[in-house]
């Protein structure tokens, strides 16, 4: 049943040109960075740098593309997640889901998976684009995998947060703005109180947990952080919808 | 007990200390159509939301075909088709797409979806709108799509909140026929403001006012109340009331502001013929005689008014 809800969500993204436009625009952006990266790599690495300081092509291009991707997702996820529940609230379609034989958890998980599935298309396209480098060079698949996993966990976390804020309001735009502010805050919170590696703000920061992936390090602690983040906000969303039913 | 499709026991819903619905209990059997009447804000929609599991009752319970809505919501909801006050439509989809989604979410198996969509469209007169975006449909057609999504999975109980709002007279007639047809195999609960509609299609009537059930019974009871034992008499030269009272069967006479006379008579003894003969022989100048029907509106107002006075 979860997948049926997810399928409905995915279908509704592609029912309007919005889904296609977002895919096309973002892919255009990533593609540009990718091309620039390839060009610059030959310029930068052509001899001016000492051999010991040279980096591989995967890392050089990967860094710029994944850096851009995590930044772009900060803007695009709120725009995609905003309508998930608030739009349904506004156009009175929630009773349709509530009176269908679905539990609230199924509805929330379905919506979450629908959005993540859409964003996975983007992540997958980035991954495929970088893999094409393998035709001419011997690329570092480990580094690529860690980045893809990190980015995927990051956008899934963004989606969970966006879904929660979408359930709080009947105005999609309000949901988008709050989501964006919250995400932005969580990304940069470690910049304010730097110095202490073990501080709480560091631990809370999404970016702080994304960086190890970006360096090519898969740390179970970071994976756990993202999973907990997702579970927390999905639970809060279920509780918010349940409150609707209880309090009206 | 097996034929009971809906059992509502002491449903109560409190909004911020005020009882929007208090202590509403009723049952519905298979094949019955229940009309739900009440003034605005009386609690019709709230009651319907509670029956469909969209709103948790503060007290009381709902059972659909013996399945408790609070304990087993998924099983109970599978037996229900619900059209809320505002039809829940995803405007970005076409009629076909939307109905397929509705069927899928209501657990219609993949190979039956196409047939289910086709059937629902035929029943609601939507076959020509298949490929149109719901957004671009007129309000009446959107209402029909709303009804179609409620009946797509062939539910045991169909709950329609004001289904004929916004439809033209021909569509209303079609939808009424459809509801009557549905009543044959399913149970239907519908709420409405339009009283003649209730008289035409419902077997049972409930009138709710200020959250309380003020009338619950078969439509015949309401009809009887409506027809009463009264005649309206129009006379050009009316005699005194005493003269009229002597006519066999007449129990009381009352002059109405519009110059007509209302004659009440004992049950079963219609004095029409005697009155006509008397009028002719005594030259009262009879120009009108017909059974006096209290309009359903009057009955409705009486019932809701009595409650306010009590």
C-alpha cells in the first residue's frame, strides 16, 4: 500500500511539466559543472602542480559536482516537498487518503518514498554522468559510491524535514520557506560555533555529517545520524496528521 | 445482526468544550438509504466524518459491518466509500488517471482496475470525460467524479455529503436514480438540504439539530406527519364555522389569512364529498378544495423548533 501512495505522488510530480523542468534544469547545471571540471582538470594538472599534490580526476570533478548538488538540493527539495501535504490540505483532498484503507504511517511513508524516488532519479543521473569518465580514465568507484550515498541520505533527510513542515500548514509557499530556513540553519549551524570538534552544534549540523561522505569516508555514525533524522521527522509528521483526526 | 451495515453508538464530538455532536446513535441495514437532514452547522458533516474515520469521536463507537472503526480502521475503511462536502479531487490528473488511483488505493486488484473505472464512469455518466483534466471540468462534472471515486471499489456503505450540490436538474435526476440503484445492493447515507430529495430517495430519515438527533424513523412516518388529515377549502360565501362543524367527519375549522379554510377531520373519514354537496346545495360558492399538505419544510422546522424550545 505504501508503494501505491508513492506511485501516486510520483505520478503527480510528472503530471505537470514541473517534474520534467526540474530534472532538465538541474541536469543542465550538473552537466555544466561536470564539463568545466573536465576542462579545468587538464589545465590545473598539466604540470604546474607537483606530482605529490595532484588529485585524481574522480575527486577533482566529483568535488565540484557533488558540492553543487548538495547546495542545489537545499533549494529544490523545499520546492518539491512543499506541496506534499499542504497542497492536499488546501484543496481538501486529505479525506480521500484518510477514508481509504490506509494507515497514517502508510500515507506518510508513501509520500516520503514518492519524493525520495523522484530525487533518486537526479542522484542516479549524477552518478551515471560521473561513471562515463571511466571510458577514458580509471576512476575511483569507492569515492563515487560514498558521495552518491551521502548525497542520497542528505536529500532523503531534506525530504523528511520538508514533509513535516508541509504537514504543519495549508500554504505550500509557507511550507517551502520554513523548510528552506530550517535546512539552511541545520547546514550552517556548525559555522557559528567552531573550534570545539565535539560540540553539540557540530553534531546537529547536517553538513558536518555530509562532509565525511564527500571525502570518501563512509562512517556508520553518520549513516545513523541521517536515518535517525529521517525517522524523527517522519514520526512527527504521522503524529501531526493523527492530531488532525483527534482534534479536527 | 449480520445485515447491519452501520452501527453508531452514542457518538459524541466535543470541539473546545462545545458538543458539536452529542450522543448520536443509529443503525442502518443492508439495502437502506438513510437521509440525513439538518440546518447548517447542526453536525451532519461532523457525524459523517466520524463514521468514515476522518475524525475520532470524543465518545462512542462506530461499527461498519461489525468491524470497529477505531480498533480496525483499515478493515472498516475498506468497506466504505465517502464523498466529503468538497469533492476530494486531484486536479492535475485526468478523470481516468484519478479514478485508477482511487481504485488502487481502495485495494481493487490490478487486473480489475480498468473494469472498475469503466463501471464507475458509466454509472456516473462520465464516459465522455475520460481524458479530460479534472481541473477543466465544470462543477457538476467534478461532483460526479467525486461520486465515482466513492463507489469505485463497490463498497458496502456509501456515504455522500450533499451529493447533488451544484448539479443541474437533469444531473440531479440522474444522480438520484443512481443513489436509488446503489441503495439496492449497498447501504447509502446521504446528507442534504433539499427535503423533496429525501422524500424521493430515502427509506429512513434522521433529522439532526444542534448536534442532537431529533427525529429518527422511516420516511413513511414523516410523510404521514406531512399529509395529516386536513383539507383546504376555498368558499366565496363561507358560512359560520358551526355550520361546517356539523358536516360529518369535520373536527375543527380554522380560517387562514389568505381567505381559505383549513378543515381537520377524523382519520379515515374524508368529508370532501359531503362538503362539496353541502356547498352546492347551500350556495357557499366553492372554488377550491384540496388536501392540505404541510410542506416537508414545515415538518422540519417544527421538529427542529420543538427541540430549541425544549
